[in-house]
């Protein structure tokens, strides 16, 4: 290794030791160190002086202090008590101290809003997330009520590309469809590995997510049940995806529950596979593939199934 690089690594290690912090790989800790990226994320959030901001994974507070300069309150959720102490030390004795509210814990296991009665909501979410919680956190956020204005989130590059992918794109998947059903998603900027300490193994991207308000008038669990089946083998036809025994058993069970609740008699010659195929043949869905279907296609397919008495939750 060249001497210059060795000295640089040594300086970084010394800096971390001075702060008394050893980064925890289990928590996916990669501190965003580039002030230009931090400033850009804060600017893209378009913060207002009256805003309450939820920040997830504040780390040592590089972005937190920038946000505190612009808003009424920051509620920071951090799982690592060592970093919480570092963050509190950073604002101690400053005007920011009373504007920062820190929650110690796992954001996925914490109810939102998890504040006291004086903080019943948040306006904006800003986060450099641990990448392993990206998907569950996005949907926890999108299903949260009351609605927030928008979220500015750092993700692994490929995950961000999946969020914004369109029908026919290589990365178009169930995540793309579900996210775009509930929100408008925009890719804002790419962020290289060397903007973090320690550098992650993957490239990153910043995404803006704005929830649709009002949301589409559907049962999301049922919607997700349909989309999950369609994307289980996204290159196969929809007709092929619905021929699997487990899928047919689920639909038959839910159909019988539906008929029982509605007091509808079940025909003696009822065959679930035949009835499902009849639904799929409407609008030729049996020949379509999930990777080329847009949100309107999936809404139409769900409507056809529901009209025939079939449900997915």
C-alpha cells in the first residue's frame, strides 16, 4: 500500500479513536462525512422554520446540526447509545439543545408517531438509513398517518433504482409497484462510497418520496397479496403464476370465507382453477407478464378478482 494512503487511513483511524467510536457493522453504520452532500440533502428537503423533522440514524450529528439550524424541532431516532451520547454532547450548551429530541431504539420496532403529546406528528423525514432496513422502513413510513410532506432518504444505489423503475425496466419489481402506488418517487442524486466513514461496499443514492394524499382507495394488504403472486416469477405469464397449488388453495379458502360472509351459495360444480382462469382471461391478463404491467393494470386485475369474489388477504 502506498505510504500516502497508509498515512490517510491512519489519520482516519486516529480521528475515530479520538471520538471514542468504533462503528458497528451489525447496525450498518456508515457516517456521511462530506459536508457538500449533507448540505445538498438538507437543501433538497426544502425545510421550513415551523417544521418538525424525523431523522433516522443521525450518527454523530453531521446532518442533524444542519437541520436544527432551519427548523422548529428535530426528533432523532438512533439505535446505538454511544452515538446518542456523541450527538447530545455536540449540541450541549448551544441554542440547538432544546430543539433536539432523541429517541434511543430501533425505528422498526417503535410506533410512529412515537413522541409525546406535544409532538404528535412530523412534517419531513430525513435519513441516511442503515441499508438493511430500507424496504420495511419505506413501507412503515408510507403507511403512517397522519401524512407527512415528504422524505429525503439515502439508499443503496440499486435499491433506489428499484424504487423509481418503470414497467419494462430490468429492475422493475414488486417494490417499484408498491412504492409508486402510494407515493411519487424521484431520484435526486448519486453519492459515491468515499463520502462515508467507513466507506460502504456499495454506491448510494438520495431519493425523494412524497406520499399520495389521499391514498388510492384500496386495501394495501390485499393489493400486496396480488402483486406478490404476480412478481413471484415476473418473467412468466400471469396465467402461469396463478396455476400453482398454494396460490389456488389461498384463493379457494378466501373465496369460501367471502361466500360465507355474504351468504352466497357455492355452486356444486365450482372449480377454483377454472374460475381463476376465467378472471385472468378478462382483458387477456393470462398472457401478460408482471414486468410489463403498470399500476393501472394491477388495479384492473385486482378489481376483476374482487368482482368474482376472490380476495388476497
